[in-house]
């Protein structure tokens, strides 16, 4: 099984494009064992970044990390004693 071709390209770039490939931009993926702080830093460094792909060792997409849901949960975790 080949890695999903959009594993690193899940963030829209421009709305006038004709294909999904035209709408996507390359985004380096995260892995399941990546620390939450790295995802936070990636979102903080690029305000236009809405999702981060999470892939396994073979590059297969396991899911996407949504910016708003992640930052909401990350913030709550930081507030807990």
C-alpha cells in the first residue's frame, strides 16, 4: 500500500484552483509520538495553517489535527493545576 498522495498537502492554498491538488499546499506531517508542544509551535508560526496531517511511519494518513480544537484542548491542559 502506497502512502496517501495528499499526506503532506492538506491545507487549502487558493480557492480558484480546479483540482484538489491545485487547492493543497505541502505541510510537513506530524507522527503519533510527536509532542504536543511541537504542534502548538507549528500552529503559532503560521496563522493560516488550519490542520496538520498525522501519519504513520509509512506515510499513511492516520488523521488530521484541527488547529482550533487542538489549541482549545491544549489551552485547557495548560490551565489545569
